[in-house]
C-alpha cells in the first residue's frame, strides 16, 4: 500500500513538472514569436504617438505606409486596371496580341514572343493560358504580400503559399497563416482577385535537412497542389517568393504569346529541353528609394527570379513515361533525390548523359522540371524590367529583420549584436540610402535617382503608385534606423567584403558596449 501511494505521489510530481514546462514553453514561444497582427498593432500605436506631437488633437494621425498598402488590397471589388483588354473569359484579340507580344525582347535584345495568328486562322489559340502560381511564405511583410496582390490582381488561376514550422536553419517558428488568424483571413479575403483562390499548405517537417533541400521539399508541395487543382499541359506554372513580383505586363504577355523555338509547345512533341523562362528584375532594398545599381556599367542591379514553366514539362503534369529522370546531387533523409541536377542531366545546359540516352531515339526528350529546377536551371531569361524584387521590405519592426538573418537562409551569427549595416552589403546599402550618405566603401551601391529612372524606362510597381506611399515608407524607415542604432550602433566603414569588426564602427550603440569586443573576433 505504501509503495502504491509513493508511486501516485511520484506520478503527480511528474505531471506537475511537465505541466510547468509546457506552460513555460508556451509563454516563451509567445514572447519569441508574437503574431504579425501584434506587430502591426504595436507599429500603428508607435506611429500614431509620434505623429500626434506634430498635429492638433482634432486631426486624425496620418496613415502609415503599412496601412496605405492594407487599405488598397482590402478593396477587393476594384476593377482590373487592364480589364478593357483582358476581361474575364475574353477571347484573344489577334491585333492586340500581336502588339503586346512584339514589345518583348529576350536577352541580347532578341525577339522571343509572338502571336503568329490572324482572325481567319481556325486553329489559333483563342483562350489565354492559365497561370498557376506558388511560393514560400513566412514572416513576409504586408508590404511585399500587398505589392504582389496589387500587381497580379485577377490574373492567376490560383496561388499556393507554403509555410514551414521551422526556418531553413531548423529554428522552430510559430505558424502564422493558420485558419482563424487575422493574417490568414486577410490572405483569403480576395486580395489576389475574387476569382483567384488562395491556398496555404502548412509544411510541418521535423527532420533536419540542409537548408536548400528543405526549401526544395517545401516547393515540391506546390507542384503537388497544382496537380490536385487540375493543371494541364497547356497551363503555366510560376514559382516565386512572395517578394519576387512579376509585372502585370509580362503576366499578360505570357498568357497570350508563343515563345520562339516552340519552347512552350504543349503538344506531345514537346521535348522539355528548354521550357523555362526566368525574369530579370530590378531590386529594391527595404525602401522604394533604395534601388540597387548594376555592376560593370549595367544601370540596374538584376535579380534572376521568378520563373515560369509550361505545364507539359512540369513533373506530375507532363508525361513522365516519355521523359527520362534527371539524376540529382543530394538525397533527403528518406533517400529521395533532391537539389541540383547532376552534370550531364541539364545542369548549366550540359545534357551529355541525356544525349547518350537519346542517341537512337526519333524523339529526343529531356527530363521534366521539379520545383528545384524552377529555381536553379539556367535559361535565356526575358530582358530586364518585367518585374520587381521587394527585398527586405519588412513591416516596421527591425526585430523581424534581425530574426530573418539569425535563422533563415543566409544566417548571420551576430544578427542580434552587430549594427544593421554590418550584416551584409545589402543592408549596408540600405542603411546608407535611408540616411542619404555616400556608398563609398561598400561593394554594392544604390542607383542615384533610381526611382525616377525606373519609372521613365520601365514603369513603377502598382504599390509605388499609391499616393504618399513612397515618402511615408522612407520617412518611417529613417526613424526606425535611428532607434535601432541607439541600441546596436552604426558601421559606415563596413565594406561588404570582410567580416565586421569594431574598427568599422562609426556610431557606437548601447549593445556595442557589451558585445563589441566579441564581435571584433573573426567568425
């Protein structure tokens, strides 16, 4: 009897112990990973309190840049800006199509798109291609999500977002876009178009993988969902991150135009040797006014994403029996091939191994594309200017940005110690741009008057055409940086080539007093 009582007491103590651990973990998780909505509330309170000092009590505080974007995307009943040309279910007008397609050039200023049909052609393609979109999503701000929704409104057949319970470095994170959350409800409210369904796939995967393999596994879920949604050989798949935004103009062209060389032929004669189009886009760094300058005399810095593939050449959609399988460089924890194609199977256009298989075949087919191929295969991309990269367009909390660099793809060991501008060359460009000081010493530079040049030569994203958005965003960033620098300092001498050391510090902060000596050591 005594032993039984001792056992019960022991079990009770264990239960209390585990309950304390559970409550402690939950509390810690809430402190480490507050919801995006909490951040937005805090942001609005801070902005309203700072602005009230300069306005009378009768005046309502001005909108933040975040709310300017949110108000725009919540207007889900707005008409499409190009509805007169591309309204729902409209047949392709050959005269309009010819004009649209002739305005696009590929790398090297080559013509690459056309609509080689007239009204009298009975076999011409009359319906626009459907575009199935998909990408990864995590702590992306409503600036990036909203800019994407404004630009692509009403065009996509559907869009799939994949959210992971862990970062690429395997750090746990609280799932944000879950049913019932305000972020989820807004994402589902029609912001990408009332006829454009949005799906969120929660990627809960507890096996440690190399960061790049984890990303590819997440993107593979997009291809699986496309198949469930009825994608066909005639449709187009687009994989992007939410801040990699194709322009509305190029999306309309790719719905309509044929690509020279039959690269988007959807018949069973399609070989899939080169079915991918990758965009080359300008890169904004945190602010609309901070645009990367190119190297070697190129005006704009160029970012080579997002990517499109015709359905006939997508794994799970195309005819797998007619196409050889590409060998891969890595395997996941379950032994499945992942990551890059091996040399000879299409990597950097080297098809020597596939060509050996095709030697005695009448039709020489090449491997179908998986999600990794969307991101990694080399192609003749469209020429510059058909999209935008909203890089590091965080909501008004630099904690989120530091968390990204601590735990996501390009991890930085001192993300919560070093000055923001000493993280990497991108952040150095951003800090100097917002403070309007010279880029001297940094390996990356901003394009002077880049916004005006982009507007004149290619046009601005729709988000940056919203009244007051550009100025408001830039003003807010300056205030945030000054606040961050009081804590972490500023390092204008950081050059983007070398590891940060305290000798690069130009304005010390509170945090520097505690950790400065540690940071002076090499990682």
